[in-house]
């Protein structure tokens, strides 16, 4: 694969540079940084900075980091803030709430500053991915492609009970999350293979598995599992049914953003309060969302704007960290790395290990993002922790490493598992799903490290039972 020149990588940072030059005008600065992320998407996914892999059609490599992780990670962090920004300017549903609205200048400037950090993070992440994006991969192993549909179905059926076993062993819960995710990816991928091959029994079993996963997502009370369930199925079906996927899945995803805020709010109010069981709560919430009404106290439109402004993005929380650090609280530096090292030790080997959640929440309380006595979890995102690590240099370095690690693990997975399908689409997407969104240093480093160990173990098992063979 042809290497990209230094000046092309530098071009990714130009939007951030211009947004800094205009920082005295926070509105202009914000839009330069926000639009800059769309420019970065274009420059990277068009192949302008570095040619895209040509070992497979684009439609058949969407799970690689340059596509899926960049779209979810950078798209979620950098692009969803537009609703919050308009809220800062006094808009509701993009209409001015009142002619007498007074803009909070400090809040406006902090919002623009955070958006500049997001733009820098996006450029750094994309640079890390592109620099190590080297295809085609020299294969060391292969598998019989004609058996892939059955293999994926078996993988889904085996990994699910394995996840249950891990969930019942004290100190190994993180492995349960890994294998639950792997089972979902395997089942969804198996469904995408079974349908065009017209394997009736495979399709029925996969539909049952997918339906079970989707039901669990519905009654989880969280938006992300529902959206991911639809998104992943659409990506896997896209290579075979391009037009059908575009016509059905894109409107479906847009509809989810309209109805999910009301659905989740009503579901949580009913199910989490213990008033009724989850099935009744789900039906009640679904009826409320579809009717665009959640009772007299909460209209669907109000819920949607509140969701889009304050819960779709995390910029409101980010600005509180920027406001307090380093003005009131010093940058954390290597403290975050030391706590991440502690988190790496499985609790089964260290029963008295400090609780990771409590370590992370200390910096949330210190920044006064939420009150110490509040029964709410508000863990900082990876970009926020990168800022808390060492400000602007911390974001540049940490996100560069983030992109590089994601790309190198994807490459290694393809080397170990005979290519894209088992390597990136199954193993990388299943075990390393935390990279799609990112999380606090302690959680992400711990999860990625042990997911890598799991990947090596699965590789050995596949070799031992003959699924993989050396070339």
C-alpha cells in the first residue's frame, strides 16, 4: 500500500488550526472545528490522504477501523454536539426560544473550546489509523470458506453459554461482557451469511438469536445496544443487499433517534422504579413513543430535544472538566496510567483490589460534574481523560495511540484468523467493541488488554480443533 506524505497527514489538522486562530469568536471557532470533522471524514474515507485497502470491495470491509470505528467514535464525539451548541445559543428544535434570551458567554466559549479539542482528537485518531493501515496482509493461516456460515453459527451458540459461565465466576465479569458481545456479532454475521445462501435452519436459529439479543437491548433501558443491534445487521447485510439496506436501515436508524428518547424515559420510569415488570414497561414505553406522547408531563418533542442536546453528546460534561482543569485541579498525568495498571489485575487474583468505578468517579466528583452523594454514574469519555492527562498535548498523543492501537489489533486479528471475515468482522468487532465508543482510561486499557489475551486463546483453540490451518 502506498505511503502518504507528511503534508497530507498535516492537512487533517488544518481545521483544528483554523479553529484555534478564530478562538476569540467562539461561534466561528466552533463551526470551523465542527465542520472540520466532516472534512476529515472526507479526506480519510475518500482515500485522499492514503489509498483505501483494495484487497476487498469497500462494502465488504466496513468493519475496519478507518470506517466503522471512525464513524462511530469520531461521529459520536465530534458531530453530535451541534444540538447542544444551538441550545447554548437559545434555540429549541432549531427555533429561537425567545427574543430576549441572554447567551452565557462563558458557557459558549467553553463549548467552542471543547469542540476544538474534539476536532484535534479526530485528526489525531485518523492519523494513527492511517499511518498503520497496511494492506494486503500476508496471510499465515486459512480456513475453509465454504463452511463459514456453519462456523459462525456454531461460534454464536458456543460463546453465549461461555459468557454465562464467566458471569457467574467472581472477578471474571469482564470476560462475560467480551463473550456476550462476541456471541452477538457471530450470530448477526451468521444471519447475514445464511440468508443469501438460503440455509433455512441456520436462518431460523440466527433470527432467534438476533431476536433474543434485540429483546435484551430493548429491556436494558439504554439506547446504545438498540442502535448497535440495527447498525451491525445493516453493515453485514449491505454487501449482498445494498439497495434494500439503504432503503430500510437508514430510515430505521433515523426513526430510532426520534422515538428512543421517549421510549427510554418511560421504560426507566416504570421498570427501574419496580412498579411493573420489564415486558409491561417495554410495551407501555413503545406505545408512548409511537404515539409521540409520554403523558401530560412529557411530550415527545421535549424529550427528543433534551436527548439531542444533553444526552446524545457528552460535551456538557466535557466543558465542566475543562472549566476545572487546570484552573482548579492539576492535570492528572501518570496517575491515570497507574490506576489503569491496577485495573488490569483481575479481581479473582486480587479480591481487595480498589473498585475501578470508584477510582474513575473521584475525578468526576473533584470536577463537580455531579455531587458526591448523587446516585449517578458519569464516567469521563476517552477524549476527556486524554485532556485530563495533559491538556492539548495529551489529546494529541493519546488519540494518536488510540487510532494506532485499533488499527494494529485489527491487522493482527486478520493475520491470526485468515483474513477479514473471521479476523476483523468477527473477532476484532466482537472482542474489542469498547473501541467503538471509547471509555475512561482504566476501563478501556483493561478491556483491550484482556480482549487481546482472549483473541490469542481463541486463535490457539481454532488451530487445535482444525478450524484454522497454517499456510
